[in-house]
C-alpha cells in the first residue's frame, strides 16, 4: 500500500470526525481500510514464514503453521 492511499485513509478519518462522510466516501474508506489490513497481514505472514527457531544444538527449523485462519 502506498503512502498516497494511507494519507487518503487519514484524510477520510479526519473528515468523518469533523463533518461526517457521504455514502461514497464511506465505501471508499471501507475499501481502503480493508486493503490496508490485508497488506499488514501479508507483511506479517511473510515475516513469520521467514522466522526460524534455533534449538540448543544449533539446528534451525521454521515455525510450525498452526491450524485456523486467524
């Protein structure tokens, strides 16, 4: 997600607090928020996929994937 979209989310948040949003702006805000959340989740998932546990013997093993879709 680029900085332009993040700035737009913040702009809509300020406007929502001060004067309210139109239906179109509400839909835009919701779509931008969903895109932001998905980007954060993907970044975290990528980071965890590249994280390894090192045991006492020095063996590296990747984190185990847990059940569920949290």
